[in-house]
């Protein structure tokens, strides 16, 4: 194999490995986000990692995990927003009570 082709093959393998790692990290992070319902920062990070995984030429498995991670993380962010909007009055009362205690 000519050295030029060998370097391109190595470069493609490195890019594929990086993409696989981003996709796997994003998927795990999006699942862990549900442990703490107000941990939206983890979901946002999962979306960013998944977006990196989907950039360029990613392997089919990495693309699938990336899209699954985005879906789970987006569901988590939507859940947080719904809780905040629907329970706004109760959250306000809770904050007032906590202020009185402090």
C-alpha cells in the first residue's frame, strides 16, 4: 500500500474512532441525565457531543447512537421545561418557603 493511502486510511480510522467515542459518550450522558431532573447541563452536553459524533463521516453505529442520544437528551430538556412551566406556582412557593427558612 502506498504511504499516501496508508496515511489516509489511518486518518479515517482515527476520525471514525473519535466519532464512535463521541456517540457513545453522548448516549451514556443522555441516559445519566435522568438521575437528576434539574441537570439540564448534562443533556445539553450530550447534545453537543452527539452533534460532534454526527459531523463528517461517521460509522453507521455511531450515527445511530448519536441520534438516539440527541432524542433522549432533548426529551430530558423538554421534561424540565414542562415541569418548570406547569409547576411554576408551586416552585415559586417552594422558593419563598426556602427564603423564609434561610
